C-alpha cells in the first residue's frame, strides 16, 4: 500500500529519478487523458499529484491562454517538473498537499494522471478541492481499474510470495484504490455528475534499442518488484530477477515491452455554485 508519506520519501525520489521511463509507461494513456481534458472548459487549471510534470506541461502547451499549476507532495518530483517546464510562461509548479492547499486563484478545472489515489481521507480532500474551486468547476482524472485487468500487476504479483494478510482500511491508499466506481463515488464528496469512461491501453514497460533492459530498469526502481529486489535475501532476489526477466522477455516484440492495462477516465462537477 503506497501512502502520501511514501511519496514524500523513497517512492517520490524513485519516480523522480525514473521520470522518462514512467512517462513512457503511461504514454498511451496520457494521449487519451489529454483528449478528455481538451473537451473541458477551464482557464485556471490545477494538476493534482503532478509528478514529474508531463501532464501539466502538455496542458499548458495546448492551452496557452490558461494558467496551469502543478502541485505534488514530493519535492523531488516538483524539482524535476520545474526543470522540464522552463520556458512555458503560463506554467508553474509547487510543493503542496492538495488536502489543505489554498491556491492563489480559484481553479475552474482540475486534472490528474493517477495522482488522486493516495489520500488517507479522500472525501475530506475532494470536499476541500471543491470548496476552493470556482463555481461549477470540473475535474478530469485517470486511475487504474481492477488489478485483474492490468496484466503487469497480475504477472508481477504472481512472481512474489503471497503478501501477509492485513486489515483493509475504509479508504485504502495505492495504485488500485480507485478501481471500484461505487467506492470512488463515496470518496468524491462535494462533487456530482461523476462519470466513468473505461479505457484500455498498452503499459509500455520498456522501449528503445534495448526494451528488455529498459523494462528491467523500470521494474527495479518502481512498484512491488523494486521492493522485492531491495528486501529479499540475495538468493531469493536473484531467483526473482531471473523470473522477472523471463516475464519481460515474453512481453517484448523487439521494440517495446508491453502489458495490457485498463484505467478509468473520471469526470465530475463541483457542488460549489456560490462565491
């Protein structure tokens, strides 16, 4: 389970170091998310959990009359995003906790690529986002559908020992925390007309001259495979890496390593209708 505090520490640092590979992994999803964003109005735009900034930069580039702010709880990721966004006059980044952040201007559009599933108290966060937004503000974000529909997650989990049973909190945090639409609706306090569009995409774990090596580098720093490589005893780690490489090679066509993946594109309207 990945929490917001993890993003302030090791997880955030690893994603900052691997931003080029993680952007590649989501490249097909990003195009679908940007198409959904393009259908929305909005001039004061906030990217929640902006990570290394790819979505913020793309939105600022295609909406030059808008003002785009990317916020993230990880200073490492914001540092990378700020460097990447240099030269775009309508773009800024800030280290901020979205659950309490007070933007300078009321947003009329929130966007996010997989950045809203890590809040300890999602209803409180969404209620706050709605309260500080402009009347009738909109939100567009992506999140994973069920783990069973995401081949990379199922395949890697199958290589690992079964996890220890733990009590599941009312509001679990992690990549698949928003897979269930009913749960998402219960989280989105202060918002209505919550709409779910299912999308499928290829999760690109590796690409380029040596896609297998790229995928192994990604999985070595990101996700449950990375945790296993850091924590398993040496003999078990070597055996796991061997199985992982075999999995990656089986999903390589020579140019890319891909896994079937599934996400939601979710839109909603703020209940805040009064100044």
